């Protein structure tokens, strides 16, 4: 699994301490006259918020991972830490990959900051990582390491049903911070939730009519929330939050057996991924006329992608169209 660095924790504290001595803190008067400052750690949070804010000019929304680095590999820059420290509203997922957020919040300059932790919003809906048949086992903890509790799948945004719940929470918090524009925000929310409902209906129809009810990934598997929503089974080389990139022959052989057993025509990978594991699975299966397809986990969306028109709805619709074509 991806682990939070202790050295990064020290860096967070050092940057925030230095900002105070350097006179970086804003005065209350300056803060009062500025736009509402909203910071989002992931693309989906950013896009949902932008849709709720709409064309009002009262908020500035910052997307921290706009360079394309995914949630598991991201480490905040000094400027990122300062931006978070002074914002009015922070949104983050709340899993193991974002352990650095805790330190940032403890030393934040804006003590009136509102925080939305998606794991808290979703409550019992979050899912523990599961090690399914054929998956590469995770590394065991070394002797003397502190025993960890259960690890939860961080890719909550890949459930359209979760998206609706989270958008409600975002709107409530934005309205609390900017009551003057609350009616506009709530109208935008309802319009956007109608789009999400159409997307959900599309996935439901796809799954109901699919001839194949299983997907197999020669990759890590961040789509647990998506497939569980529509009763699609899955097999994969690694769990969703795994840091592993090399699969053992045992894992490849087991997944190749599943391809043959289930008569699958496709092995999936995620965006920006090496397809070598998928190719190895295919070469070890009896079937050879097997294609490799990509699904987008929305973890590596860049600012350039956004400027080019990428949105939560558009990218999830692309996933829907791929699944329609492959599972039909």
C-alpha cells in the first residue's frame, strides 16, 4: 500500500511555521474582502464544486493534483500547504494516502476553515480493500512495525451514487460559507444531480443488459465502488490502492485461467498504465483473440485535460460507453 511519509509530516510543520515568521498570514480584513477560497485534492471534488458554484464570481476553486500525479503519489509543495492553510473550505478523501492533511490542518492559519472529509460524508458506505482470488498479496508488515487497522478503498468518486451524496454535502458547506448566493448554489446542485441521475441510469441499463457480468484487470483495481453499484464481478492483479507494479507468475497464471474459465474477450487496464501485465495474462491464456481496453479512474486528470473539456460526467460517460461495448 502507499504510505504517508514521516518526513513529509515534518515538512508540513516547517513550512507553516516559516510562513508565520515570514509574515505570510492574511489579516481578517483582507480575508473578509476576498473571494471564498475552496481547495480540492482530487479532480472529482473540483469538478463537482465548479458545477455547484456555476457562474457566480464569489468563489475561487483550487485543484491541487492538476499536474496529473495521482492521489497515491502526491506530495504537497510548500505553496500547496500554504494555500490549504489559509483556505475557507478544504475537501479531501480522507484515506491513507492523505495522511499529510492531518498535519496541515493542525497548523492551519485559518481557524474558521470548513473541512469536508469524503470518508466522513459517506460513513458506512466506504469499503474495505478486499483481496480477491488471483490478486497479488500485499507485503506483510515488518517485525516491530505498528499493526494497522483495516485499509479502505479511497476511490469513492467512482460511484455515481456516492457522487450525489457528496455533492449535497459540498453544497451545504458552500451555502454555509456564502449564504448570499445559497439559492443559486442549490439550483445549480439540482441541475447537476439530474445529470448524475442520468449517468446512473445509463450504468444501470448497461449492467442489466450486459451478456458478460465480469471485468478482469491486469492492473490495480480502483473501480470497486463502480462495479459493486451495478452487481458486476471483477478480478484483478492488485487491490485499488496497491503500490505494486510487478505481478508474480502465480497471479498472472490465475488470471489467465479466469479469462479461459469465463470466456472473457477483454483484459482491462487503467489510464496511464503499462499494459505488460495484461499482455502476460493474454499470452498465458488459451484464448488469443483478446483485446486490451482502458477505463479511466479519474485519478490523473490534468489542468490541460480540464481546459480541453474533461469533466466528471464526460469521463464517466466514456467509461460507460467502453463497458457497453465490451460487456455486450
